[in-house]
């Protein structure tokens, strides 16, 4: 993929995307965390284009009101999300801090499976809280 395409995709992520750490499944020791990159749009073409180049999953969300368009969602998780973020990282502007946290989190998880020690779980939870604060909506106080 050309640099201009990667810069374009980074712009989509900055404007319409979300990079986050999410509690995925309940385990004996609490919740398993997973990095996710998502883009939501009413334009099916852009979502299909992202999936064709980077893989991932595609979802259709029904319109909540009669006169609204359906929404399309593209989602990458875990290792695929990390590889994608490494590609677009140099071109991100607004979501660069979230991408950095997500990449570091996934690199820490690599080779660990779902078994993190207590220190790694504490680091992961700190990263989740930092990410949640970066993604918080509304006015900054």
C-alpha cells in the first residue's frame, strides 16, 4: 500500500475511528483485555475498502430511526489491530497517543496468551484507564 493511502486511512481513523482497550471476556482472574480498532460510517464503500485491504470484521447496524441510514462498522482486534496501527502510526495526528498505548499493550501480550502475571495485569489496567481517558467524550475539565 502506498504512503498516500496509509495517510488517507490514518485520516479516517483520526476522524471516524476509535482505538481502544476493551474488556473482552470474563476469566478466573477478572476480564481479558483486547485492543480494537473500529470505524463506523454510513458509507458502505469505505468500510468494504478497509476490510479488503486490512482484513477484519464488518457489521451492519440497523438505523435507529426510520429516516436514518444504516451504519457500517469495520473492526480489527488484537494482533491484526496492532499490525494495522504500526502501518498507519506515522500518519496519525489525533489518535497517535491511543495507537501508542494499544501497540505497547499488544506487544506486552504477545507470547503471553491470556496469562498475565499480577504486575502485567496492573500495567494493562493502567493502560486501559489511560485509553479510556483519551477517548472520553465531552468537554475537557
